[in-house]
């Protein structure tokens, strides 16, 4: 009888993927990116092992928010000091720092532990359609 296959960290084959964010809703984009970073698209997926690939998100300034979210949704952060709460409307952040919104949405969909922090380091987000990762020969994600 054979046991369940468990991937080991050294034997995982990694790829690089490009995802174009132009016209895609933020949540659907983030869930696709989280799936690839986690490695759930691979048959050798193991929950406790980093089996994921690297992801490059292009055109980060062109994703969309549906409904009234641009006006109503608020981005919250806290400095850690008393009175250090900051509330910024998504509409303003989409113009000034759209990379932060994508990174935060993906971070929320990854495990909240050491593995999740390690996975997030392989996410690269760029505003335009240019990126400095041509040497890795990334493939375009179809899906």
C-alpha cells in the first residue's frame, strides 16, 4: 500500500508567472495570485510546504473595484501608537499606491504564519507593463 505523497522543500520545481491586472476586479485577481503563490494549482501541493511559484502582476494601476467600493471602502492602518489610526479611502489609494492594495488583498488570502510571509516575498507588483524579470523567462498565466 502506498502512502500520501508529501512534497519536500528541495524537490519543488518553481516557475514564474505574469498576470495582467488590466480591467480585472481586485478580489478575483488577488485570489488567483494567492492560488499560484501557495502552489494549489500543482498536483504535488502540500499544505505545510512552500510549493508555490513566483508571480509578477503588471498594470497594477488598471484593476477595478465593482459597485460603490471606490468611494465607500476604507483602507485602515495603525502605527501602533495611541491615536495612530489612519483611514484612507480606496479611491485615493488607487491613484497614489495601487501596488499596496493588491499586495494587501493577496496577503489576506495567504496563511497568517511564517509560511504566508515567505510566500508573499515572491509577489512582484508593477504599475506599468514593464518589469525587470525577463531573465527568469516568465510565462503568461491563462485563467
